[in-house]
């Protein structure tokens, strides 16, 4: 199997816009799971690298091609990007191999008449790569950073105004860094089972380490938050990072439901809702003999796919309540059900429902509503690189309008005194802080502190009840969380 040909097919499919590159990548790796690990790693790095560096690669190619990149045939454009990425960023690949393999692929795909053009551009780049002309950092700082970090200028300019140049550049750099996989250990594992799992992952070469965000949150726990009845087991670290974790489904413990793959900021969203504390209080007053469906706590996740937060909430309930997980299509619900089944969660129910549609049967029924709503996704560009090329300034306002429509429906599900946690995986103020302020103006809620302590960097400059996670600062995706409590009726 030719890994470059496989990457070319994926990049062509992504350019057609049929699906996100990370989804196409997963589907391809699943299809060719039998391939050697080194081959899969090469394919993944090439496909990911070309996608995330596309803007920079096009800038470079323009200096060595007589034809503008935008006017090239799609296959030739993708071939040149692949060759340029190998020449500029893959030290283990000889420049000659990058050029020769691109020429071979051009001929195999019936573009023999353009193979000389491909060869000429890449040979010229290889010979003159030290002479590439970059934008002047002093005269054109936005342009320079846009090219250096392969980020559209409008995003660079927006973040520069909001975060300042220094912090913005550290965010851009973090989005290009390779981050380890983050997993959440199942709450049902006892200490020995946890130790055995971590040992098995260590032997596999994954080097599990406690996630820095959860270490920071644990270190900042306030004494008054720790009731005398809370055991060390309840406050233990649940999030770990894994290196060399390709082929997650084959890792020790995955098929047995011993862990879930989930970003640490996503996990912290559920922790901020206080479900762990509510379950502990419920356990003190409920009769253990009651079946789960009759126990009091009720959590609704209104946009739940693929189910990470809903499954985490179901585990934190500790048998003292149920979770209703909803999303727009049956395909998304299938993901939630598969995750719930693997994690052995009998207290989670998944259901197709458009969150924009009202549901009177849920009015004032939920102790907690999780509203992790559709967003522009600017915070997860490190994992979904092509978002940067799909999002436009106009689309930010469109998605914010969708969020307002959903919030206008789902707030009614919260009981008086209950909690709604709003979250996004973006770094756009219109979808984050501005949305939280709008929500408080429109509906009978007040901001509340998250149920767990968070690093100061997440809270600095944020409105009450809000937390923001920036790439490069806490080992997470870019993320936003806002916690609200519904006002009690007089």
C-alpha cells in the first residue's frame, strides 16, 4: 500500500468539502487497520501536516511556481503541497524521494504531461529552500504570523486584538504542536484496577501521566469543598495523557470500558456542573433499594454526540440518577449508545431530538442541563486543522444565532435551583462571554462559581461563573465554560 497515494486521496476528498479531514483520517485508518504502525504514522503525519500547514505551503509554492496555486488542477495542487511538506518539515524523508514519489503519482493518476511541472517546482524548492522570502515581521506582523502559523489573517488579527500579540502567538504555536491523547479513567475502577490499567498502558509504551489541568485543579481545592465524608477515591485524578497511542481501540482496557477518550477541558465542564457533589448528597437521603430510574437526579445533555460528557455525567451520578443524551440525527445517537455500552452505563438514555425544538415534557425536570452547543470550533483547530479554512467572519454570527435559539428552549428544562452549564470549543467572544451575558439578561438565572477550583489562568479577566481555556496554557483544547443557577421561585 502506497501511503502517499492514500494521503493524496484523503486530501482530494477533504478539498471537495465532503467531510472534515480528521473524520476522513479516522475512517481511512479504521479501513486499513491492518497496516504496519510505521506506515500509518507516516500517512497520518503527512495528511495532518499538509492540512494544518496548507496556507504556509501555498505561500511557499507561489515563489517557485509560474502558475498560481489556486489555478492548479486539484490533484497537482495536492501533490505539490505533499511534496513541499516533506521537503520543509519531514527531516526523515530525503528531498529526492519527496520529488520522485510526487512525479510517480502524477504519472499514475494520468497527469504525465504535468509531471515535469511537478518535478521542476519541487526540485527548485529543494535547492532554494534556505532562500524562501517570508513576510517582514516588523512591517507586516499580522501577515508574518498568518504565514508562519498557517492561520488566516482575519483570525490572527481578531485574536491579537483580544489577547495581545504575545499571548496570541503562543496560542498559534500551540495549535501546531503535537499533543498526547487524553483519556478519562472509568469511575467504577477501584484502586487496584486503576493501577493495573496504568501499568498495562505503560508496558504498551503509552507513558500515562496525570493531566496537568486536573493536577492544578486538585492542588487548588478549597478545604470547605471537601466534606468529611468525601473519600480520597472521590477526589482522585481521573484524566491522564498517553503518548504513542495510535490505534486506541487496541489499547489495554479500551474494549472493556476502563477508559474513555476525552479532552480534559471537556471533562472539566462536567466537573464544573457539580454532579459529583449532587450525587453524594442524594446518596445520603435516598433509599438504596430504589431502582435507578426512580432515583432523583436527572441530567439532560442537549447536544451530546459523541457522548463524552453524557457518559461522564452518568458515571458521576454513582447510581443516584439518570442521563438523557440528545442529538440531531440517528447517526450521532449511535455513537452515544456505542460509547455508553462500552462503558457499561445502564443509566444513560440516548434520543434523537433537535435542540431547537421545545419539549414540554422536560419543563423544570432537570437538576443539571449540559449545553455544549454547536460552535465555530476555533479552539479545536489543533485536532481539526481544516476548520481554519472553513470558518468565516460571517459564519461566527450565524452560529451564535443558532446558540441563542437553542438556549431559548433548553433553559426551561432546568428546575428552579438547578444548574445549566453552557460550553463551547471556540475562542470567539461572541459565542462565549457575550453569549453568557445575553443569557443572563434574557432568562431567570444567576452566575455561579464552578463546582471545582480551576487554575487562575482560566479565570483571569473572565465574568463571574465563566472560565476560558487557551491552547498552550493548560494542556487542553481551546474551551469556554459558563455556569448558571436557575433562580428559586418565591
